[in-house]
C-alpha cells in the first residue's frame, strides 16, 4: 500500500512526500481510514510505530475539508492530549510538518515555559491544540481556551498519562469537550484503568493493534553485565571507550543519579549531558540537539525525560539501573534499532537488582544473555540493599502550581519501591513561545 491509496488530499500527500515517505507504516495503514471515516479508535501502538502521523494526517484532512471549516471559525476543533512536554513538542512538530501546505493553525501547550505567549496564540485562534493536561487546565481556569468546539479528541500515550497521575485532569478536560465528537485513544499497554477510560470515552471504537516495529526480541540485541553497585560508573566508562560507542542513551532511575553519572563521564573525557525534569525546556532541547548532532555522545536520562525522544537508529541504550516497572524496560530498549535498524541494549545489574531482572525476563518470556567483564567480577560478599527510589522523575507533571500530591499520586509500582511523592517537576524556563502558525 502507498500513501496515495489512502484518499488523503493533495496538500497532505505533498507534505508526506517532502518527508521522503511513500509507504504507510502498519498503524498508519490501519488507523488513517478509520479516522477519516469519523469512527472512534482504540489503538495499541508504541512510539516508533509511526503512530503520530497515524492520527495527525487524518485529523488534518478532516479539519481541512471545506464544510467543516465554516462551522467553527474561532474555536479549537482538535485536541491532542499527551503526557510530556517533549511529546507535546514532537506531536506539534508532526502537525506542522504534515499541515504545512494547509491553512490550519496549531499550538503546543505545556508547562515549564511562560504561559503568556500561549495565551496570546490561543486568543488569536487555533484549530489544533497539542497539550499536556496540567497546563491545559491552567488555561481553562484562566479562560484562555474554550473547548466547546472540539470535534476530534486524541489521548496519546494514555497509559503514560495515567501512570503520571493525570487521570483527574483528564476527566476534568473530558467534561468540557462536547459529548458528540470523535475520540482516539493510543496506548502501549491496556490496563484495567485504560480500559475503563476507553469505555467511558469511546463509542463503538474500531480496535487496531500493531507489533512494535522493533520487537525487542528481534531487532535489539540485549545483554546484562553483572557488576557491583559501586563499580557501575567505572564499567560504563570502560564499555563506552572499549567499544567506541558514539551515541548512547543511558537510563538512570533518578534525576540526581543522571546528574552524577553525567558529571563522572565528563571527568572521564566522555562528552555527556543529563536530561531530566529539573532541567528547563531550553536546556532539554539543547541537550537533545547536541546529542542528535553527536556534539555529546552520551545522554543520561530518566524514564520520563526520555519518553518520546525521537532519534532514529539510536545504536546503543544502556540501563545504568534497571527500571522498577518491567514495561519501562521495553520502552527504554525500544529507543534503539528504530526504523528497522538494529541496536544493542545493555543493562548493568548489581546484586540489588536481581529481582527486577527476573521480573523483566518473566515479562519478556526469555532470558537475557549475561556477561561479566574481566576485572569487574561481582564480589559475592556484597549483600543486596534496598533500592533508593527518588522517584520524583516519574511525577513529572509539567505544572508548577499543583500542590504536592495534588494530582493524585502515581500508582505504586511492583518492585518494592515506595510510591512516588507527587513532587511535580517545576522547571520554570524563561518565556518560550510555543505557538506556531501555518501559512
Ligand atoms: P512515531 O511512532 O510517531 O513516534 O514515529 C516514529 C518515527 O517514524 C518518526 O521518526 C517518524 O518520522 C517516522 N515515520 C513515520 N511515518 C513513517 C513512514 N510512513 N515511513 C517511514 N518513517 C515514518
């Protein structure tokens, strides 16, 4: 199948061709006709599958059709809710990329940047809003946005939004959009909570499901290096140097851990940057750009910060610490080998993490290859210690005004960790105009 078979209008086909794409990915081939028909959609799809264009393209098509245009001149007509700032930026970028030959206006609404420019853009009139729930509610409270004209609603990465404690915010927003509308729900996983949300929201939805492009078992070579807790930094430096890894995404459990590791790598002469919720939007974007351009070779990130980073063909992912939630492991290693290329995922595992490793292997239904680097053999006398959670990174709600825990603490996870405290990351960057207009 080609994009030209999907019945998309010429302006969209031109924008797709500008991107150099001709064949829709499986999720696009399945989702686009459903959305064009006006049906509700429940899609099981992860980052890396091309899901974003799977909803932005048909939404742009629907909004661009002439009769619809005359209905709602000044109110936003499509609302796309996403869990993180990074994803808001990326989804908005997709809207702009594919909508560049259309006259629709769009804005990205997220916290951590000045609200003023967003208000300005909203007041001037937009057709499409891409938003994180917290900041959108701020706008609702300030009456800078009116959702009564919404025709299409998307919940993107719905599982993440629930994990991050956004359910109450989502419910408040759902109460403000018209009952009669088209709703699309995208989620990597389908827990009971997601199903409950879907049941309340979707009407006779069409379900589509695609395997991730890079099913971990196939495209990503996974290995575990057993090492003592206190020697992980040293081992990582050695692995990077020995194998000449030039673009490595390293996951730590905590923001503090990300900073400390990045600093240590720097001292070892390895160019590195940390990416987490305490960094301003500007700092994060710079770190990401530098990493993409190989000005820094190692990006040390927390799960939340790394979510939605779109870097094609990332060759190496390192779990400096295993995640508490096994599914996060799959998300993490899904950063490598995207778009069909192969990648390698390496986990440094100390005695504290054996249980987490067992959980992950149980979920994968296979054992991961184990390695020991000579000179780094684990000392059998070292006893396991409880893992420090420092889980602020998970509660990375992008709103600064929320009282601690005020948005409902993210749910407790298996693995023995304490539930996260609701310390919303409050990166208050300088005023940053996130609005964009299409001409
Ligand atoms: P997503 O899953 O939406 O985050 O997209 C993952 C990556 O796939 C992005 O870099 C897209 O630009 C890319 N992509 C989306 N659609 C296609 C396509 N039809 N052909 C090739 N690459 C695509």
